[in-house]
C-alpha cells in the first residue's frame, strides 16, 4: 500500500522491519520494496535488495526485473539497466513486453538508438508483438540522437503494421522533425493528429491555444500550424489567447513561457500583448494578427 501511494521511504521501513518481526520476505515483498526504490530514485538501494534475494533463496520474476531495470533507468544508470535486462535469460526469466519496454526506455535515456532498434527487432524472437508504446519509445530514442529519418521511418512502419499512433508517438516524431528543422513535415503531422482528435487542448478553440502541457517542439509546431492556417485563409483572423503556463509544475525554472515568446519574436509572428497579472498567458490581438498577415503578402 505504501509503495502504491508513493511513500517509498515508508515502504522500505516496513520491508526492513519484516525480519525483525520474524517474517520472511517473499518475492512479492521484494518486488514492492524495489518498486518503492524505483519511485524514490534509489537505484543503489534497489540493486542491494535485488542482490539480497539470493540469501533468501528467492528467484526474481518479470515484475522484479521490470522494477530493478526501471529503478536503474530512473537513477540515470542506463548501462546497468541494460545489463540487468541481458541477464534475465540466465536467471531463468523470459523477457516480456514490459521488460522490453523498460530496456528500450533505458536506451532512450542513454542515447542508444541502435540498441533500442535492436531490442525492437528482437521481440519477435520471444514470440512478443510490438505495440505502440514500444514503437513510441524507440522513436523517442532516435529523436534524442538526431535520427529524424529513422524516427519517421519507424512511425510509418508502425502504421503499416496496423498500429495506430497515439499522442506520445506523434510527440516523438514531431520533436524529431522540429529538431531537424523539417518544419513543414512537423506541421503536417500535428494537423493529421488534430484530425484524429488528438491535441484537443491545443486546437479546441479558434480563440485560444493551450500549450502548457506541450514540449517546446510541439508548442512551436502547434503555433506554426495556426499561423499557416491563418496565412492560407483556413482560419478566420481573431484575437487568440495563448496559454503557456507559469511553470508551477515544472522541475526547476519554467522553460516553455520563454520558448514560446522567443519563437514568435524570432519568426517573427504577430505582436504579443502581455497580461501583467498572469505571466502564463499572452494575447495575439486581432489587429496584430491582421498586421502580421499583411506583412506576409
């Protein structure tokens, strides 16, 4: 219960008190304790627990490996995470789709796009079918390494296999294209996704665009799409409220508000009107939109 509630320290205290109370830990309690370490980013404690299972004559299972791989990945130890994945078979545990996903996610963390692709191709050796989550993570690994062509190839391959892309897969390939300055292709994809009712917050109204849950690349692409539609007459010029958020839920300094404003200044886009009482929002007035459209002719 503590592990599920995110109270990882309490979960470890309960686990460590078991032996003192004469209760022998089993695989399930080890799994819960290692998962608690994963949530608390305590990869070294997770490894210590994993190593101590032998002392209790316990064998790890798929859940154990998924948790320990995830704990090492969360702690930035992607090489150890991959080593653990590779050790599964020697421990008598067949990797399942979840452990493959965890290992591929570790490849993304370590900028190992070729290894991520290798793992994707290896899934069939274990009778496992690739899914959208796995493809999205491999695409993200390619994006992280600047391999936009491979990211786009995988995005198309996924669909040819009958797997419908979701928001994370669209995000990954849009970010790859934005990074490669393939702006028109990125815009085409975000509009395709919009037609599938994705990005509802960003495109639900012609009077506002809510970007505060977007990455910088997706935010830029959404704005490019709106400006393109204004330019070709697919959108009626009007006042547009742009919401970036103030970064209250961000770790460290908020990035998106500055990124969005810088993007419109450098492009240049319509002039922004700030809202002093709410720095997480600004307005593109109808006059500024009209003036910008005139400058584009």
